C-alpha cells in the first residue's frame, strides 16, 4: 500500500474534477489522504471557475473575425504623472485563467501576467505627457495615448475593442463599458497599461522624494497633498487638475 505522502502526491497530479471523482483514493480512510482530496478538489474547482470566466470574457473576441486588439489606459484620475495606454493582440488559442481588470489583481498577479502577456502577445504602449494632458484635457489625452499604443503594434488590427471609449480610427471599433472586466483582450491591455504606469511612478518617487509616488501612484492621498503644500508642485503634476491648479493660483496671487 502506498504511503500517505505518495498518495497525496498522486492526488495532486490529477488535473480535472472528473478524474479526481473517478480516482481510487476515495474511501482510503487515512486522514491525510482525505484532507488532500478535499483540498485538491477545492483547487480544481477554483481553476475551473477561472477558466469558465476566461471563456465568458472571450465572447467579444469569439464573435469578431479578423485581428483584434484590446485597448485600455491607466492614469486618468491621478493629479500627477502621465496617462499610459496599451494595446494587446492575443494569439489564437491564448488562455490565461485569472486574467481580469488589473485593479482586481494583486501586484504579484499583475507582474506575472504582464510577463506572460509580453512574451506571448503582440502589444504596444502609448503615453500622453503631463503637458498634453493639461493642453488637451484628460479625455483627449487618453485617446491620444490609446492611438499611440495601437500604432506601436507590429501588425495593424482589423478591429479594436476599447474600454468605454472610441478612438476615431479607420479600423472597426467596439466600445465596451467596463471592458477590462468583460473582454480578455482589454484585460490584457489593462494589465500592461497599469504595470507600466506604476513602474514609471515608482521611478518618480526616487526623483521627487517626499511625495510617496511609489505608494499613491500620483493620486491625491493625504500624504501627497501634504507634500504638495510643503514642497510645492513638481514637473509631473497636472497643473489643470485640482487641487494643484488652486495651489498654483494661490502662489501667483501672493
């Protein structure tokens, strides 16, 4: 008879719920084996749920013919830093269970998914500068960053799936509300855009100590606003965004 350790190892090698249900280990009676069966069933159920969700999030991609690019941006809300966009084209047969809106993922998941997406997909990154945000407004700057991301793709897409926006390109476009949670292509772009922007803000934290850009990513947290009062605005602060705009006006008046 196999030891508990050997049996647990065999249980963990089972890859489907069906195979687990048909395995000869049920009724073994040993506590360690029974525990392993319960734990592995939970793991397989979670994995199956992630695969099912991935399939549901692929419904837009499955309903469109031709080369599809998902497009998303990160950084519309902060008071400092650029807005960063990404475009991602997933290859045929691509599957990445757990892929979702980047804001729902842990840092570890985002970085792991970023590496996998960059290794397996055609992608482009587009950036709109702080100066462009202040000159154009954040909506138009986001569109500009998205178009730049699409232009960075190696191959021109036939159809764009875009998170809650249209770009006015010559390509077919579909705007999807909460696209990063409803389309795998947009979710992949979301991961690339957020991780790229977060890395940029991490580097700004070294260039501009005191603002905690590595923690707040440019959003107006309490510590960030206190630093803005004490140290003033930096070259990456959006001068048309409040409260930066009002603080600059106050300095001008006095």
